[in-house]
C-alpha cells in the first residue's frame, strides 16, 4: 500500500490533497489508478482511503482513521559521524526500524568532519528520513537534530533521559537486557569507525549513562546503529520486561 504525508488534517468522508511532488510521482511514475487504496499520515495520525483523479490531479477520498497503540517513550539515535555515506545509511534504515529522532555526533575519532557543511547535509538527512518514513508506513518523520559533540549532546539531555551507550570495552549488560525503566526519552549512542575516545567514555560515565554490549562480535558503526535501533524500539513497543 502506498504511503504519503499530507500537510492538512484529513477528514473522514472528504478529499485530502497530496503534495505536488507526490501527486506527480503517483500518477506519472507509479501509474496509479483511480480506486487504488492509499495510506496518508498527518501529525502522527494515520488514515486510509482511495485515490480519486480529477482534472489530472490526485486526491485521496479519506475512508477511515487508523488507530495506534499508545507508546509514550521516544527513541533517539545519537550516531557518531561516519565516512562517505555511512551516516545516511544508518539514518535511512534506523527510520525504518522506528526511531523518533536522529542526532549526528561529531566525535573525537570521527573520520569525516561535518562541522562546516552541516546546514546542507541536514537538509539531505531530512529528505532521507522522510523517504524512509514513507517506505515504512511511519506516522511521522523522525526529527533530525543539530550536529553535536558528545559534550554538547550531554548538555542538551535532561536529568530524566536515559542514555544507552553501545560499547564493547567494559559493558556486561546485553542490549536485550537493558533497563529502560519508565524513561520518556531514550538515547542510543553509537561511536564512529574509530570508536569512543577515553575522554568521551569518561564524560558518558559521569552523565550516568548505561553501558551495554551488543555481543561478542564487533559490529561496524553503521550496522550497530541499525541493530541497536531495532532492538530497543522493540523493547519499548513490547514493554520493558518483555522478551525481544
């Protein structure tokens, strides 16, 4: 089922208008036909309806609102900046896994430096997140945050936020056994290709972060970010004490 985001609140029984680029893609590329069932999302609400084509324009005749199981905890992935397209790959697939937000971290051992070009890169990240959200039938597009250092990231978090650091150096708690408690916001923190520096590890320890391991094998930074996002999101959805 095709999935799109709309800018105005849909009303059951009425037509909803699709964004221009989505209308063009739907009619000219996908060759959609009148009567096709579509799914649209607005402000975290989800609706289903059928395609109507009027004067060459595409609309959705909204037929039902889709209920969602309430989940109050938000999951943010704080990912160390990787070289080439690694950060984009993580963002794309972590969005599919269900993250609510993405924060790129310019870390001590990051090979690439986005500091001077992040304004343009952020716009690209937001586009990638939106496309991945469409593909995976998300109700909302994850928030793409500012580029931060570990120092700035810790300063921006609140006292009730839970920081989960995926770190092979000393953690004995397996990721599937992470204690999520009743935190409303959880941050999963992944290092870059070179890993965390000793300075960053000390900062996170001082911030009362929970260090966890992803097992005996060392995962690539882009693999770790995706796997960790999926596991923690499933724990949130199933309850802190449920098995994955």
